[in-house]
C-alpha cells in the first residue's frame, strides 16, 4: 500500500523527533494547520511541503 503525503509527513516528523509545535514553527505554520495537513484535510502547497520534508531530512538526517 502506498503511503499518502499526509502519512509521510507525520511519519517523518515522528522519526525526526519533532513535535507538531516544533515542526509547524519550522514551516512557519500554525500548529492547527500542520494537524490538518497530517490528517489530509488541508494542503497549503504540496510543493512547499515536499521541499520542507527534503530540508528536514537534510537537517535531521531522517
């Protein structure tokens, strides 16, 4: 089964040891927005989220 983008974001955040609060702050988003994104309810920009994940992976080595 393929992992959806929201599932990938949540899994990555957890592997990196980031709380939703910390991850949202690094993205410049309200925590509630990140919660909605992880639930698949809201996307600010799919491209922005992918770039953020890539930057986090580089920074945190996940």
